[in-house]
């Protein structure tokens, strides 16, 4: 039994080490910048280690219920065990929640992410301490039970030494982690800046929320081809406005500042151009279209939603039902950066479940209408319902 527990503690220590290391790499934009080619492997390893971690928690719980009686009276040990397990379960649950984030995003995932980080700050040193002291104390017990009786003084002084070292280590790593998570502002990830041109002059720039920085999707993979049927329009915050009009009760004309006041959401999605190229893991932040439509107040005869671009040429449209899908958004940030003019900024439509020709760039107006509208590419032969696959 002791051997088993000792092995478990060892496995747990290794797994925990792996989780800390990969977790830090995933969190750190700097390390991720350096290791960008390994990014998705790091995530996979983190997930794999997380699964092992969950197994070891379950094993712990099983052992703990068996040995609970034996440690009766040792309240500090019980408390330590319970705290460690609570934290571990919290980390596992939030981790599982984060696994399910795809393109149907909401505040739940953002809360899961911040909770996962906070639990890591508290939890990793605690769990680590637990694993190290547990592993050593059981190795020690095994030694005592063995044929060669060890020197008691040595054992107790070694135990004290290990406890102190582990406590100090846990405290120190806790402080370092806390500093890293709470106060670091590393922005060295090669993003869209430099890669794509931005002639927009928007002031203020949208402030990315948690989830955008660092991007919850780990940074987009692939390359956008800059598609446009016109010259690329350049916007200024003073000249820019966003309208929602047509069959609505309260037509909206929003300035850039008013537009930025509307709460946004962060979601990760893939971007498919029907001509065959794809960009995956894009972390978009924007206003859910349904929120804008609600603000404007839909009239009963509003059946379709038409989208206009400030290029004055490009349009597209969705049925109301499609427009109300919760992952349809008017995005202003990609991977935590303002969407550059090349990619349709300051605001563009994102419809993760449809081909990108539905995603109007330089979006500046939305009209609620009663009859279907056939957009730019739709009128040139592309399907009006552009579902991917
Ligand atoms: N205003 C406008 N929006 C547009 C287009 C366009 O030419 N003009 N092209 C569409 C197509 S076909 C694609 S694939 C995507 C390309 O987005 P990107 O240039 O950001 O890669 O934008 C879509 N939205
Ligand atoms: Mo496209």
C-alpha cells in the first residue's frame, strides 16, 4: 500500500511539474513567442497532463477515504489533504470547462479562465507542497518499516528539513507565480501588427478584456489573405459611425466611443474562405450581434439582417434566426489587437459557422429588413446560406 502511495505521489509530482511548466508557457506570451511552433503541442501536453492529474486526484480520494480513520486527530494533515483536493478539483473542473471552449463563447469560459489562473496561483504551490512532503514522508515511513531500522534523530531532522524546504519552495513559487500572473504585461507575441497594414486612426483603441490578452485560443494559426473588392477604406474615430436602422424601434447611430461602451465577448473560432484557405484558432473580441439587435429593438416584421461596409460596395445578409446565433459578432479585436484595416477593422462581422464571404469587412451599418437581400458574392453565385460543411 505504501509503495503504491509513494508511486502515486511521485507520478503526481511529475505531472504537477509538467502542468506548471506547460501552463506557464501557455500563459506567457514571451515564451510562446519563442516556442510558437511548439504551441499546440504544449497545449496538448498540458491537456494530457491534466487528464493524468484528474486520475491522480481520483486515486488520492480513494486512498484518502481508506486511510481517513488512521489519521484521526491529525487535523493539520486532514486540512492539508482537503485543501489540496479542493484546489485540485477546482483546477480540474475549470480546466475541463476550458477544454470545451470553441466558437460558442460566453462569459462562462472567461470566468473559467480567470478562476483556473487564480486557482493555479494558490493551488499549484499547495498541491506541489502536498506532493513533495507526502512523497518524502511516505518514503521515510517505508524505510522505518523496513528491516534496517534507521536512526530516529536523522529521520526527524530530515523530515523537518524537508518540510521547511518544501514550505519555503511553495511560498516562493507562489509569490513568483502571483507576480507573474498579476503584474506581467508581456506583449512580444508576433500578432497582426507588422503583418497586415493598418491605416485606421482610432482613438481610443479598444481595451482587450481577459481572454483576449493573452489570446485564449493561443494565437491564430495560418495566414489571412487580404481580400477586398474595393480599395481598402481607412477610418478615423472622429469620422466613424455605426448605424443600426430599418425595422427597429430605436435606430442607433453610435460614435466610436459609444460603440466601445457596449460590452463585448471573447470567442475562439476558425476562419474559412470558400476559395480554400483557412485560419484557425482566431481569438476574436467583439459585440454579439444579438446584443446590438436587442439594443435597437426588433420590430415583428424584421425577418432579415443586411450588412453594409464603409467601402460602399460590399454587402451581405443573414436571416434573423442566423443573425441571432450567439457566436455571430461584430469584432474589433483579434488576438487582443485592434483589427487592422487590411483585415476589415475597425469593426468586421464574424460568423464562425459560415464561410468568410458572409463576414463583411469595415462593417458600419446594419439594416433590419423584411425580404431577403442577396449580397455581393451571393449575387455572383455563392450560396446565400454559407454553412461551412
Ligand atoms: N467589405 C468586404 N468584406 C469582405 C470581403 C470584401 O471583399 N469586402 N471579402 C470577403 C471574403 S471572400 C473573405 S474570404 C474575407 C477575407 O477576410 P480577410 O481579408 O480579413 O482575410 O472577407 C470577406 N468580407
Ligand atoms: Mo473568401
